[in-house]
């Protein structure tokens, strides 16, 4: 039996499933435990996934499909590579210890998921009030394979476009309750909060496409606004010529007027040192 063919067909079936309507579990096409093994990529050559497209290595499988997938992985590496075979055997053993058939495993996981959903609905999260140490936070951040990567690098161009549209639609249709609006209007932004925002923006990279969008937006003149171009400096070392209205609309620097008047030093990491010109700086913009 061609186990690789059956495995890849199962992965294709899962990839073609846009939005799972039933209980599903995350599965790595090339398992994490053997991801650095060349033999794993060679055996599953249809999915020669690189670190630049890590997100494409993860699919959503039903519980039954998940069981079958790990069983096929054991068969695939049996006699091909001992190291991979042993690791796949250990992984499948977790499923096999309690459930002899994929049908039994699938039925149990689906029922368990449904009952836990009913049990926990309306109750606070178990993580509520739990505090993570700085070491734990740093370790999670440093080991995150998706850190510092764009949607395109993680999911591929086609999938990234689809996910962005979904995110945009959800954001536009979001309904904010009056209670939440009141909390947001009454929140106090202290110095510690400002410092955290400032630190989070340090070293932030901006793609050329984003820079072009900002440039095109800034070059559009309006007779009703102040068209004086001021030179602003960011904590990350970036320098930018922009108008007051540009800084408010694009970077949400609501206190930009106070910065220019000398009443405030910084806003969202941006500062001003008294430099300005009247005409648009076409050669120095971004």
C-alpha cells in the first residue's frame, strides 16, 4: 500500500476544507519532532515547507483524521529512517494507548469537546488572574516560530489575502457595548503604559508597500488643512516629514499639536525638533 499517497490525499482534503464545521485538531504535515530532518521533507516532498512559510505546515483535521494521519506516519517511516520511525511511534502511542480504532478516538474527542464547551460557557477563563513570570513571557516570545513574520511569510500569499479579508470584515462588523465604550473613555494612560507602548515600537519594520501607501496619502493636499511639513523623529531611529493631520490620521498621534508647541516631548514614540518646510519634500519623504 502506498502510505505516502494516502497521507498526502488526507492533507489535501484538509487543506481544501475552508471553515471546519465540526470539532477539529491542529496537525503538522511534517511533525515538529522531525521537522529538522531532511528525510522527512524528502519523504513528504509535495510539502517541502521552509521556515519562511511555517504556517502552511499546520492544518485542521477531524479527530478521526488526526488518528489516521499519525498511524500513516508510522507506516511511512517504518524501514526508511529509524529515528523518525521511533518518534512517530511514540506520537501514535499516545492515541493508541486508550483507543484501538480511529472511530472510537474521534467519537470520544467530539463528545468531550462538546461537553466542555457547555460546561465552560459563561464562566471566566481558567487563566484569569494568573500571572506569568518575565522569564516565561520571554521564553514563549523567543520560541514562537511566527514571531516577526508577515501574514504572507507565514501562510502564503493566497491564504494571507483570505485571512486579512476575514479579519477586516470582523473588525468592521464588531459591536462595542456601551459599558466597553465607557471603560475606554475613562481609562487613564499612565507613564508606565506609555513607556511600554514606546518600547514595543522600537525596531519595528515597515514594508515598502506600507511606506508607499503613506507617501501617496501624504501627497494629497487639502485646502482646509495646514500644509506645512514638519520633520518628526521616532524612537526606532526613523525620520519622517509629515503634516499635523497626517500624524493624527495615520499614526493616531492626537497630541501632535502639543509636541509642535513644545508642551509635550513625545507622542507614540514620535518627537519634534523644530524643523519644518512649506513645500512637500518629494525627495525626502519616507
